């Protein structure tokens, strides 16, 4: 793994390694299994950013589950545009069942704050949130994750599914914008 990488006009430095990520996912998976074993939860993966985390997470879960994907959009470049659009929406497959929403990062919390009522509208038995990252210093909306892999400072990050103008999602490690 490289300690620094350039994406377009920006320089990023290694922040969390693939080994740290893998170890933390094992821990989260253990907690999720303990809570949901024999409940067959439904995972809603928020595309595009959470795809990489979600794939690793569900492979670590030794239980029956179902999964579907939604596409929401609010972010352009380095700052949130402040409104959220649903591009690929929800189906009805989880009515009466426990849901776990899988996100890449909770930044201001706006995306999930707007999306949660849409999920509750389908009458799941419960809704919990698993997120790869939170930025507690950026939170503006009342959204709390039940499972968080890592808390980071309020700086822009790429890699492990997260992008800078759609680039960098394929980096296996997480990188933070350099000063
Ligand atoms: P909100 O503010 O709605 O933001 O909680 C959540 C969405 O914003 C994106 N986001 C980032 N994407 N690096 C990224 O590549 C970041 O540092 C970052 N911060 C927020 C992300 O898509 C998330 O779903
Ligand atoms: Mg994004």
C-alpha cells in the first residue's frame, strides 16, 4: 500500500489501512450476528459509496440475510450540496422484518435523516444503521449509527468505496486529504 496518492488535483495520505479495516469489520460482524442471529435481517446498501464496505461486511456475517441497494445523491466534489435525491429506490421486500442500512459515511447526517422516513414507510420491524465512518465534528442532523467502524476527524477522505469526484473508490485503504 502507498502512503500518499494523488487524485486529480488533490493529495491524500494513508489514514486507515486495509488490515485495520478488515479487523474492525470482523468485530462489527460479531456484534451484528449476536444481535440478529435467526432474525434474517434485510440490508439496504446506500450506493455508490457503501458498496465496498457492504460487500466485506455481509461476507463476514454468518447468518441468513437479504440485501438490496438504493442510490441517493447529495455530494459533489468536497462539499455536500445540501439536498438528497433518490435515484434508485426501495422495494417492499422487507415489510415486517428488521432492516440494517449500510452507509459509507455519516457526515452532516442529512442523507440518512431524509432517507429514514422512506424506510419506515415500508413498515420494517426495526431500522438500524451500520456505517463505515462517522465524522462527529460535522454532524448537524439527529442521526446515530448503531454500528460504526471508525470515527474520523472532519476532513475529506477517499478510498474503500469513497470517492473524490468519482475517483478513488477502488483504493483498498482509506486516505485523508493532505493539509
Ligand atoms: P451527509 O452529510 O448527508 O453525507 O451525512 C453523507 C454522504 O456524503 C458523502 N461524503 C463523503 N464522501 N469523502 C467522500 O468521498 C468524504 O469525506 C465524505 N463525507 C461525506 C458520502 O457519499 C455520504 O454518503
Ligand atoms: Mg459519495
